[in-house]
C-alpha cells in the first residue's frame, strides 16, 4: 500500500486505520501473562514483539504469508531458571528473531569462569518499556517505535543491560532494530551476542533460495550431508528423515560487506514473488551462521548474525576473540529488515547475495 500520495488525507479518525503499535497481554496457554506488542506497518507486514522475552519478535506476516518458524511450544512466559544445560530449548518459541547472549552464545559449558547454559539467559528476560511512539499521519509523522531495557545482572557479578529500539515507518515494509549493550557494573565483563532469525513455511519451502555471500566452514561436529561441495546448500530441502529429533547442520560464514560496511542475507521464494532481506554491519556482527533443520513437523532454517559463531564463551576465550566491556562501556548493533516484492528490488537483493 502506497501511503506517500496521502490518499487518506482528511479521511482518518485514528492512526490505527493505517497501522501502529498495539500492546496486549496473552491470557491463555503457557504464555499467559506475557506482554506483547503487535506492530502493523500498513503495508501487509505485521509482527509481534514479545516484551517479556527480551523484546524478541515472534509471529511475523507479509500479507497472507507467514515468515517465521514457531516451535511446538510457541510463546512461553520467561523462565529465569532456564539457564542450565539445554533448558533453553524448553522455552524456545522460535519466532522471527530470538536474542542469544549477552555473555555466552553456543552450547552448555562449564569452566573456571562459571557454568553457562545454551545461548545464555537474555531471551528469558523481561523488558522495562521506556517509550512507545505512535505514528501521527495527520501531523506528517509516519515513524513509530518501541524502546525497552533488559537487565542481565547479578549481585557481586556482571551487570549488563540491553537497550533495544524496534522501529519502522508507516508505508514501508521494513523493521529496524537498534541495540545498545552497556556494562553497568564496576568490573570488566565478557560479551557475546547472536541474533537467531528463524524462517518457516511458506517463506521457507522446498526450492526457496537461502541467500548469503561469503567464505564458510562446516560447523564442527556436522555430518556434512548438506554443507559439502556436491550439494546445493543454498536451496531449501524437502523434510528429511535424517533431521528427525536433533538432526541438523550449520555453516559458519565470513559474510562479505558492501562498500558501506553492510552485509546482506535472507530468503528468496520465487513462487511467492517475495524476498526477505536482512542487513547488518560487518564491524558490529562479523560472523553469520546458517542453521538448517529440515525435520518433519519441525521445518526451519536459521540465519544468525553474531559477534561470534555459536561455539561458546570458553572457545572464544581460548581463541582470544572474546569481547570484554569495561565499566560504563557500550557497544551498538543495527539491523535492517526489508520485505521485497518487486522484480527490481528482488534482483538487486540477489545481486548483493551472490558471488
């Protein structure tokens, strides 16, 4: 829907006729009591921000097409105790974007610096909402945003905060994410961050293109049935018996950046005449992981920009790649999501993600 021609001028009583942000509380099932915000861009793109789950994005739709993979459990209330071993998987709702960190991304591990569960506790952390800015088309204000703060803190331990703003513009099929991670403690703290984007049917379907550009290596421990020189690992597969249960594979990618420092990845489904473009800055998020899990009834493909691959704090410490934040120090992260449906925009996206 094109809004720039102002065909709606003098015909609106409420901005919600075009779009905006609506907050609510889930009242049934395992997510009962969980705060959410539905954001409608007025273009057919609408998505659900889960305020009590680090302001992550769960459901997302473009017109009638679902974009995200949702797990069997769906949205659950945050569980701060789910930070041991593989407990994270019990509360993992999938969704378009799940945040991992802020001090560890990867499998469970224990070393001299402590015990860490899968992907850290941040996605089980509720936000303190500090602002919601609604659009006001009659006043020429088409921007909208929601901002909140999540605290991953411990008395006598590390104290990191994540300040997140999710924003957009009425009339544009886009999502902008701006994160700021700050050390609020009085000692230096380790830092790792990964954005777990989870794509599902019908955007992800047999034959759809997985789009990224860069050198890659197969994740350690992979069976390498998919990520090998004889297989087209950039095409979505049909459901696979070998991916039943914990069957999966992943590649660790060194993404190529453009002249402005932005990397582009995403999904192109030619049958839907639709592409999902995800852009991020190489200097902020230098690693991209492509996760493929084509299980029957659990059919998902992930693209995961991060400060590190999901191989854990201990390995990053050994490799000398672990980040540290001094007291008061902050790091900024930006991502841009666009839904593309014109031939010109899709062709440009394919050019950006192909060798």
